[in-house]
C-alpha cells in the first residue's frame, strides 16, 4: 500500500462494494487471494499481478496471489453523466 491509499476489507465480489469504491474515487480494486480463491476472482474480472507470501501466526508462510480489478465496468454501467460526478 502506498501513502494516501485506503484498504477495504470485504467480500471482493460484492456489487455494492464496487459502486461504493468507485463513488469514493477509486478506479481499481486490489486484493490478496489464497490459491484456492483465484478461480473465483478470475471469474469476477480480477487479473493476477504477482505471487505473494502471507505470513501467518507462528511464522507459517502461506502462498497467495495479488490480484487487481479495473472498475471501468462500474463507470460504464453508470453512464457518462453520473460517472463524472
């Protein structure tokens, strides 16, 4: 995370979350997926970015993937006049 960015923790597939993030000025959503969750997020329009390792309590390393989704679909669904707001 870079300075000035916020983190949203929620169901990344939630339609309302996409609209809320777009309304707040975000144009992309990013998450760290477990390997078992990757197929679900790919179906929801996320793209894989890079392999990551999550460190769990006790120092256990757990593999995952950083994934990102463009919120352009939200802008398209709002139409030109609302998307500029």
